[in-house]
C-alpha cells in the first residue's frame, strides 16, 4: 500500500495538473493500475478499501454474522 502522501500526489497530478494516467505512471514509477486506482479514488479512508475488517465491528455483530452463516 502506498503512503497517503503518494496517493494525494497521484490525485493532484491527475485532477489538478491534468496529467494522463500513463504520464503519472512513468513519472512516479508506479504501475498504470495503481495510478488509475488512486487517481480515480474520491475518498482515501479505509472504508473504501473493499475488505471487511471484523476487528472494527461490535462483538454482537460478529457473533450474529457467524450464526447466520452456520445454518
């Protein structure tokens, strides 16, 4: 995972400076796919990562989820 400053740099290069995704990839050394991911991302908070972290859920919610899937 990239540090937050790198994510914002990619976003700035794309949105404000108007550079193409390929140009950003060449300049930063990141893959085109990585550049595209962060250039098009609106919110860099962890909730948009796409992975469900059970450590952030209340204990009851985790238990309920496990019980539902045992059926």
